[in-house]
C-alpha cells in the first residue's frame, strides 16, 4: 500500500482536487493540515522549499515534496492509476 502524505489547508480547492484523485484511486494517505498564515507553514516549507499547498510526499517513489495540484494529480494517475502496471500500450 502507498505511503503517501498530503500537506493541505482546509477549504483549499487545489487540495480538494488532489484529495478527490487520491480517493478515486483508493489510496490511503496521511493528512497534514497547515496553518492559514504562510509565515507559520514551516513544516511544509521544510518538505517542499515553499509554503504553498497542496504538497505530496511519496517516499516509496522518491517524491520528497511535490507541489502544484495538476502535477500531483498527473503523478498519482501515472504512478497509481490504470497505466501504472507498466503497460505502455495503455497510454495514448
């Protein structure tokens, strides 16, 4: 099973987009809620080098702090989605 961590902020639409993909793929993850104030987001900054959310950590695959919801969703689909079995013909 995946060992995923998601840094997020309640009410964040970009975080919700990533959570929907995680749920769609049936992936378990550990949620880390970050403070509203960017100045107080030291934990997520240590992980990703910036204070924005969402940020995904997937140590099993060497992802130490991926930002940008579109990038995270694409990564999750490629890594854990239907094309993740290594079958190159499954991708268009």
